[in-house]
C-alpha cells in the first residue's frame, strides 16, 4: 500500500545541491504488537528485527514474520505509562562477539540495560541467559529515553530521560551527579561489566558520573548516527511548548549541555529569551506545540534505493502524525512534510536496515518502509 505524498521541494545536501524527491510508504507488515523499533545486525540483508513494546523481539526473514520470537522477556517487562522494551542494538562485531543489548523497564520501575547472546550470528532465537549491565531507578513511569546505538567508535550510546513529570521538578536535566536526562557512552564487550571509555568527557571526574556523554535532555526517545558522517541527531521531546532536534557533529568530544530545563527548544523554559544561555548547545531545529506535541527522532537516509534522498534527515511527530525531512545546513529551504498518516495511526519510531533503508513503526501495529514513488 502506497501513501499520499507531497510535491517535491528544493533543498541542499552537504557536498552539493539536491532535491528531496517524491517518496511514498510501502506497508511491510500489519498486526504486530505495539512495535517500537526496527534494526538489523551489520551486514544482515535478509532479516529485520522488530522490537515489540510488551517484551518480545520478532524477526521478519525474507519478508516473512517468524512464528517464534527472537527474544521473549515479557515476564520481566512493565508496560505501564511509557514503559516496555524501548530499544535494542547489535554491536559492529556481532558476527564474532554474538551478543546484543536491550533496554527495558522492569516492574520495579527501573530501566535495565542487559546483554544477551546467540549461539551463532545467523541464529533466529537468542539464548535465554541475561547479563544485567546497568539499572537506573526511575522516579516515574515516563521519560525513560530508550535508544541504543553504537557509534563509529564502536562504543554503545544510551539515551535516558529526566525521569518524568512536568518541568523536571527535581532538576535531573542539569544534574551531572546522576544518569537521568543524559546520553551515556559505554564500552560494552561480549562478557563482563561495561567499562568507561577513557575519552568520555568526565571519565576521571570526582563528582560527575563517568558514563555521561552529554546532558540537559528531557526525553531523548530516539537519536541516531549518520552512518556516513558519524554526526549525531537527537529528537528530544518537549514539555509544554516546543519540540527540538539537536545536532552534534562527528567531531564532538562530548560534554554538551543541551539546555533542559533552562531551555525548551530555542526558548527559555517558560518562554522568552531572557535566561542565561552561555555554555549551552541549542537545537538546530524546534517547533511549537501548535504544530505537534511529541517529536520522534529518526535517521539520515543513506540507502541505495533512492539516491536523490541521500543526506536527508527524517523525523516525525507522534501526536500530529506527520513526517518531515530536511537537509543541513539549509533546513528551512529544504524542509518538506509528508502527510502519510491520519491521527489514528500514531507513528512512534523510525528504524534502519543493514542497507540504510528506513522504516516507520506505529502504535496501530503496522510497519512501513520508505520507498521511491512509482508512477
């Protein structure tokens, strides 16, 4: 099934001009149980791994949903509020290390980072043994973050929200003595506890948590790395007024203060521009709640199927159910919106396969693929 598209708009891609082309959605699968994310191991061109919020990870193999889950930890997962399995990632050396990581919320309202193994990299079911690497006690049931991704440095990055509620009442976003409201950077191997990379910005600090890569985030549910450049894009869900996209170049050495709750988007928290912004890294893009209410960060397209789309960053709004795309640095002149969904679909995440093609999951149990528009 192909969805409605807009007309083409002009824009610029780093390295040269380009036009964001007409594209569409292809329905890959329906009837999934609250899918939240799609990914694949490096170099695996036959399988898609679908994270289902209630506690399972399913495999679509050569277009067919496998009957037996790859992983089933439903007994360990809470699905209240914004809980569930929130993310998973395969390391760059999955073919030989044979492990993957999962991030979920347990019934004690703790977010859990765990490692699981497979007997072989081609196995369609994971081994049952769980290695718990990190637990974080959450103040409430929402703002858990949830994204796991390996950077080009082969370290694991994990997003953690500020712990929930309105206005970050405990000030977690600006508190570097704990893990909430941050993106963490960890050295995870096939065995043993995680290690702190020596190049983390506060790796030897006597006060700041050594795991922190940056801080000042509210609920960075989804972030991604441009697989070609290594640049990081973060979709940080706003509070009452604004949603934001943060951009950190591949040259970043970490340590950025992304502003929350001093800022909400490009405005001071509570409105205006009278607050002190010195030392803050402001978003490259934000938008008001008159246009949406919950940003979901996506990916830069680097696939081969739509060459004219390369270098385009995609994100969406969960409430308004639109998808937007832009290219840096000319955001405004390149931006375009795709009205693919109605308000009952609730698109909730992007995913990327081994070829760099992009997917969208929805609360309605559907999985879509971004494809070229055919006449």
